[in-house]
C-alpha cells in the first residue's frame, strides 16, 4: 500500500473513532470526579444526589434553603469527612450484616409508625432509590461505629469527676432541667496564626450581633457553621444540663429562652449557642421488686425431667408450710442467693429474663408462683415487696459516668474530625460553581 493511501486510511480511522467517541459522550456523559479523598473519590453525581436530599429535608422541615454554592461547599465537606471515616471503618474490618441493616430499617419504620413496605413506598415516592437508601444507611452505621470507637478511646473519666457530678446533681437538681440549643461553630485550626484566630473571633462576633438583631439562626448555621449539625440548621437537640458540653453548660444555665451567647472559645474554634427552649421537672423514679427464688439447673446427674419433678415437689412442700428459706439453702442451684434463702434483693424487673421478669412483675406480694422454666432452668418465685425508689447510689454513679461520657464525646468529636481531615490527603478538583 502506498504512503498516501496509508495516511488516508489512518485519518479515516481517527475521524471514525472521534465521531464514535463524541456520539457516546453525547449519549452517556462521563461522571466527573470532583474530589480525591485518600483512596476514595467523590463523583459529581453523588454530590448532586446528596445536595438534592438535603434540599428535600430542609423543605420538609420548612427551613430555608441556602444558596447552592454555600450548600455545595457544606455538603462536599461533609462527604469528604464521611469518606475518611468510612475508609477507616473498612480498614478496621467493620462490617454491617444484612440482618443488622434490616433490623435498623425495621426500627426506622416502626419509629415513623409505618410497616416496612410503607416505608419503602414512602422512600420511593420521594424519588430515592431504595437500594441506595439501604447502602447510605449501612455507611452511616459504619461511620457512627468507628467514630464512637475512635473518640471513646480518647476519653477518660475519673472517680473524682463522677463524685463531683453526683454532688452537683444532688445539690442543684441539674438532672431536672433540659435545654434545647442551637449551635454554630466557626472553626480554628491548631496551627492557625493570631491573624486567623482574630478573623474567626470577629466573624463569630458579627454573627452574634446579627442573631441578636433578629437574624434567622437556622439560615446562619447552614451558611456559616462547621459543626456536625450545620445542615440541620444548627439544631443541637434536647440535652439535660449535665449532658451538655462543659463549655455550653454554664452559659445555657443562665440564659433565657431566645437568648444568644457571646462567642465561646474552645480548641475547635468559636462557638455560638442559642437557647431555643427549656423544660424541667424530670424525675428518675425506678420501680423495684424484692423477690426470692429457687433454681434447679438440669445437669448430668439430674436431667430436665427430674429437675421439673423436683421443683414441683418443692413447690408443694412450701405450700404445705415448709420454709422457703431453708429449702432454697438446701436445693437452689443459684449459689449466689441460696445462702440468703434465695433472696435476690431490691432490683428492677428489667434485670431478669422474660418469664422471670413477668413473674416478679405480676405476682401478688407473698404469693408463690407455679414452677416455670427459663433458659437457666426451673424456678419457683415469691415476691416479698415492691417499691417506687429514687436512684440508688450505684445507679447515680452509672448515670453520672454516662453523662460525662456523652459530654466529653461531644467535646472531643469535633477535635478528632478536624485532626482526621487535616492529616489526610484530600484534593478538590472543581471550583464551586453551583448556583
């Protein structure tokens, strides 16, 4: 073949390939990568889907929708941080089984007063792909799990802190007041210079002045806050006073409903809180029962049938006047209570398994139950008394530890997420052109 003919053939092939490529591109536009996040990428289609979801949620809550460039920045940043957490979860081997995912979806349906099919229909009618909804929820569970694990290990609680909180609760009744707060965070990096810190402080003060002048809190939170609840209009939710971050607790206690705080400085930046509402008179009354029982556990010497026969004999002997206490000491396989005549002490019914819980909740006082079986063996139970009791000291300590954990978690999570973001490789490949 002559050189001229070869060139003509090559040009024809190139033109054909270009035409085919143009035709395919017109029919199926390529999904643009808009950000590289460590080993992951974020696609333009996914960003648009997430933005549409946020807009729909804001409209459902009758909250204002921000300008699209502001919304894009907020949503993209949240997607970046979520991707980093999801990758961490995957590296740690966190897996959400189909059974766990289905159970979570069923709980969501029940909490919304719907059947599973009704929830699915509602999701689909909102224009959301059901399988994408499931996978988004799976990712959310994974992210929440790795976040709890990572932040929890950064938190330590001393016995002295628990003692101090119990004293505060007892002296001031702090558990009886709940606060509904709005929250705006203007972040400051650990490596920020004094100029950047001053700029953040001035921005926070300007927002405070706007809010005190009547500006809409949700609008400013969506447009300016970098807190985790920014896209919910800065809604921090209802918290008991002793569950609030330490930084918020003092100001919130002294604020009136509708009042906006001055900027509050923490390691994460400058915080603004608004007291949206307040309620009190919460009580922690616990229903307790004091019962005693005899337990016969089947074993290699006495099988289940023989255990059932013996528990029925013991039941008759007690009805005929023999001492429950002495028979429990002699026969009960619950060695922890046998020496006390089978007495369990004051406990909440929820402490016990199904049939046993039902027995101690429903039996009249000082009436012997019929023999019944649980996973542990054969029982007879007698309820000695019931009472409505305030928190025991043990319960208070448990509650105080949970409150401190919750408080410190909220304080620590922002710092952890900021560190994770700053230490990771992230490259945003597009300018913010949303309108």
